[in-house]
């Protein structure tokens, strides 16, 4: 579960960086997509282990 939280933090930082730097807007969208995908994957994995 620690790796999922680490990935979520990394994706969140990349998204914020993408929104702050105007030329890196594509990075914000990729970061958001990866953040949502990791969150859903972690949520599903947690449910199957319970």
C-alpha cells in the first residue's frame, strides 16, 4: 500500500507543476489521469484483499 500512496503523491506533484508552468499543461493532464488510475487501482486492490 505504501507504493500506491507514493505514486499518488508523485502524480499530484506532477499535476500541480503542470498547472503552475503554463507550457507544461500536458503534464498536468497526464498527472491527473495517472492519479485517478492509481487511486482506482489501489481502491480495487484493497477491496479484493479484504
